[in-house]
């Protein structure tokens, strides 16, 4: 069967590929005369999950729980299980994911392959730091159980390995204990970028979770203004709030003919959001970790051309200066980002050979795709990142240069020993001229 497969950013445009739905973790990989790639739930933004004209293996069919030790907080599940499905099982039992990205609609295997990070990187590192084991199936039919002590080199290559080392069939992770689903949160305004760095460092010392929204349209003395959100899981004695499901779920039912993200809507949103009051509040984990999951198909608001997400990490010694330069270039371009997130990373060593997260400050941005104008802006941002030896996040990329790729993956040569050459992605071919 042939099907058009697209990423969450809807750019590059959906391309037809042969598809096979995986349903049996013990079955051999399908025979194919085309390069293969596993596709989870399609929440990667660029072409890391695409395989133009190739053979896509739909991983969501591997959706079974295998074992759950509710006393020790150890979970083993097939790689196609969603984080949302894991949360439904473990939260009532007093456990939570050790690290979670900004959406719960990603697969377990995808979380490993992209080595996702979250609001607590400064404390817990990335998802890969909490993987106890997984099984890796290669195109030659071999199977490896990888743990920190058994096939540890394959473990390091596959964590953050972008799906290029083979098929992950199941994953075992160590969970973290919680007393309930509630977060004691605090939001604080900062007037400019310098204030962000002071508040963020303070928050990282005091709280497990920290992240900031920044106004990309602000300039001058207000450059980098925004709101810092921090929080910790609340003890049972804190009581309960209102479950977000009581409010229902919004949905974007169709793709508008043009992007709804434009200079006018951005200025209005940023001005309104920047005036949100400072407060301390008790909230359910869903709106705290996954605010956009409350809006179905939110990626449609960017219109038929889709959007590009841009995420980089800047080294600690140059983070403030480089972040300021990035924000100045974005504001001057008039192409402000609707979602602009700033976060400090901790100093934990990278869990995988190609893992993105490393010490420094990361900024994530969304831009409606407007052709050459957007590409030109992102090229100027690349120049800032390259100048300070920063890195770009491949899981969210659709257009980085080979220079940016080389800086972002300094252990790429070592990774080459573990590639399964029957597995290929659009990103890999774009940056390595395969085929």
C-alpha cells in the first residue's frame, strides 16, 4: 500500500511512500527493495520522520504493555505505545515519566530515538538517561537487547540515533514517584533578557521544572521580555484542583487557506500574554506540561504551507549574547514566532552519540513557512549558532546546512559504525547525500 506521510510541521510536503503496519514485535522485518524508516505518531517537525519514496514502517501497531512493576516504578512496553497511554496507566499508581517533552502524543520508541528533553533537564537530563533496556532489530534479522551493561555501545548509538540503527521493538524505563497529579506552579514576568538569565538560574536551583515564554516581537529595552514558569509536583497535602478534561477539548477542524500566524496576530497575542499576572497556583500536570495538546490539530493554524520549528542550544559562556543576537534578528525580520521557548540545560553528559541536549541555553521557535523569506531568516540564525559552536536539534529540523549538522553532531563518525544502511530518513539523505 502507498500512502502520503507528513511530519507535524507539514513541511516538507507529504510524500508518497510504501507503508507496512507493524503489529508483532517478534516478527522479522518485512522484506523490501526500498530504504526503510520507522514512523511513530508523526510528531517530529521536519524530515527526520520522512522517507521520500521509501518504505515506511508504521510503528503505532506495536502498542502493548509488557510489564509494570508498580512497587519499583519500572515499565516495559512496546515502542509504539504513546506517552499519553503510559500516563493513563502509571499516574493513578503514583508514578510519572522521568522526562517528558511538550506533547504526550509521541511514541515510546520516538522518545528514545530523538532523546527528548523537558522542563527538568537541569535535574533529570534527557529521556535516554532513564532507559533501562530496549530490543533493537536490524535488517539482517539480528536482535540485540541493549542495556547500560549489555550492548552498551548500541544503547548509546540508538538513543538519539534518529531511527537509523534499526527498529526498536520494546523499551523499559525507570519512572519517578509522585504523590498525585498536581503541580505547585509559579509564573513570574521578566522585563528583558538579562532578567531571564537571573530568574532562570534561581528557578533551576529551587524547582524541578522551569521554562520560559519569550516575546520575539519586543525590541529595545524590552528585548527578551517574557514569563518564567516553574513548578514541582505537589504533595498530597496540597489538595486538588480542577481536572482540565472538565473544560473539554478544542480542535482546529480544517486547514485555513492562509496562515493565521501573521504580524498582526502575533503582536496582539504577545501583548496580551506578556501582561499575564504573576501568581502561584495549583494545576493538573496536563496543562502544565502539555498546553498545546488541549488543541487538536493545532498545526493546521499555520496554513497549507506548514511551518518550520527551529531549536538550538547555545554554550553557557556565550548564551546571553547569542540569544540576544537571535532575538534581535527575529524582531528585525518581522517574522516573530508564535511559540518561543527559552530553557536552561544542565551539565549531564549526553545519553546518546547524537543526542541534542547539552549544557547551555536552548531556544525553540515556530515560523510559518513563507518560502525564501523564511529560509533567509533561519540562515541568519544559523550563522549566530555556528559562530558560538552551538547546536541544532535534528528532530525539529527541515533545512539545516551540512556545517550546522557537523557542529551539532561531533560524534557522527563514531555513530557511523552503528548505522543500519537499510534505514534511511529524509534528513539523513539531505545532509549526507545518500542515494
